[in-house]
């Protein structure tokens, strides 16, 4: 699924580092601080074949329009933009675990739009599963259900 983001200069006087991530409830557009600038994305999930993905002009224009409509930001030039692919499986949850049929093949995929934020936790789950050790206590206490993540659950 393709997602596009733009990065624009913050309005002068705005303490960007103090900004929270701002988004609508559920899926949708969001903006957040990005190294002293502001990053915005429509949060779109456009199905595309695997490829070296590039941002589409229309997605950049729609994102810029959303930002100008919902904030005091006015864009005076074309924003810096990039697009990336995120992989999903049918239930939208990640897949973490050994393949049920291919011996010693381990799946760690399907992080969707949250792969950066989930990376530390998924890495610790993976380490425990690969080494055959118990889940770290804090992850077990948080109620992480390995069955909900295992390959072959569909
Ligand atoms: C615009 C945008 C904004 C996002 N914002 C957030 C966010 O705020 N927070 C968050 O948590 N997540 C965010 N994500 C999602 C996050 O980036 C992904 O979930 C994460 O990058 C997935 O990590 P990965 O290592 O599984 O895959 P990727 O980061 O996609 O890495 C896969 C790598 O494999 C390479 N590759 C693919 N095919 C082959 C091949 N055949 N041979 C060799 N190499 C290959 C690719 O070039 C790529 O480098 C965002 C994604 C996008 C696109």
C-alpha cells in the first residue's frame, strides 16, 4: 500500500519540537514535527504492485491542500515529498513467528503504517521466539497474544 508524505517549513515562531502528532480518530490525515519542519500525510493506503515507489503529483497536491485547509500554513512552493510502501495482511496485524510448514523460516512482516513505532516491541518478540526463550515479562503483562500474530492464522 502506497503512502505519501510532504515536509514543509514550519511557520516562524512556532515551537515545532513541542508539537504533538495531530491526527483524526481512526485512519486519516495527520501531521507531526519532523526535524524542525512539519510532516503531513493523508494516511492513504493505495494498493499498488511492489515497485520502486515514487510520490504521485495528485497525492502531493491533496496533502498540501489538506494542510492549508486545516492549519494556518500557506505553501509558497512545491513541498518536499516522498512515498513509501507498507505491507499488510488480511487482518491488518503484523505476522511474527516461524512458518508452520517451512522449517526454520521466520516471518516478520505486515507492520503496515506502524512499523517504526512497533519495531522495538516486534524485535523483542522475535528475539524471544527465535531463541525459544519466554516473552519478556513486560510484554507478557501487556497482554500480547502471540496467537494473534502467528503465521498460518488465516
Ligand atoms: C509516508 C509514510 C509514513 C509513515 N509513517 C510512519 C509513522 O509515523 N510511524 C510508523 O510507525 N510507521 C510509519 N510508516 C510505516 C513504516 O515506514 C513501515 O511500517 C516500516 O518501514 C516497515 O519496515 P520494514 O523493514 O518491514 O519494510 P521497509 O522499510 O519497506 O523495508 C523493506 C526493504 O526491502 C527492500 N526490498 C524490497 N524488495 C526487495 C528485493 N526483492 N530485494 C532486495 N531488497 C528489497 C526495500 O527496498 C526496502 O529497503 C510510514 C510509512 C510511509 C510510507
